[in-house]
């Protein structure tokens, strides 16, 4: 993959149909709401309602929108990847999980800390290294919107092949390449990574 062929835009500058072309399979079922709503609220919500919530949050097709909750990547004109990045405090599942907070005493309501919560690379386009520019673009996206820091919670694969759904949190390499440093290693397979701007 050439970085020159990849164009990454805030989701409000992408078309809704393009985002839905990326969100297929498990991601289509989730509609990027499980991390935001938390398991309890997400579980019984019909997919159509999850989709409606996502559409109201991304503001696709409205480049003048002042808020959006992620970024969309295009390879040439083909929509290929999505990355959810927003204030850490809005992710209900993240707030309720022990993983990011183990041995940390930090304000969960601090809106100046953002989180990269989820990645989806469209089927047929995986294995091309898109996560590297996505993480870098997510950092820029958050910083441009006033974030003091950005966190990620990638999976450590140890060189083993894993199913794509497990990789929705991202792999460690792209975070290291973007300048993140390890904050904690709460489980054998998960690492809390962070980059501070101030």
C-alpha cells in the first residue's frame, strides 16, 4: 500500500453508504455502538436502532458538522476502513471494563483524554497495512479537536494469527509507530498505549 493512495477524512466528510460498505459482518451488526453504549444497553438494541444512532453521531455527508466520532479511509475512491475516535468518557464499555483502569487512578470523566476504540478494515482490503496511517490520522483528528492525550488498547498477538473481530482494538505495531508509549499491560494480550500532547 502506498500512503499516497490512501485518503483519510473525518466521517462527516464521507458518505453514509461508504461507511456502511465498510461496516459488514460483525461490524455491520455492531454499528460501532457496543463500545459506546456498553454491553447491557447494546445487547438488546436492534441493529436498525444501532445504525440510526451511529448515523446521528457521524453526521456523514455534512462537511460543516462541528462533531463526528471517527474517520474513514479511502484507497483511491474505494471506502476501505473506519476508525472510531472520540472522547474517552463517551465509551460506556471502556468505562466499565477493568482492562484500561488496572493500577491506574485517573478521572474517567476527563474529556481531554480521547480514545481510539475500534477499527474496521473492509473485507477484501485487509492485510495491506491500513492500520498504520489510520492510527496516525486518529491522533491528528483528536489533537485538532482539543485532545490533551489519546489512548488505545491494542491486542498483543505474539506473531500469531487472530480472527479479525479480535483485531477491532488494533494491533500494537501501529500504535508504536505513531509514537504511543505503554501505560500498562493489564492482561497477557492487551496493552494500554497513550500519547500526550502537553
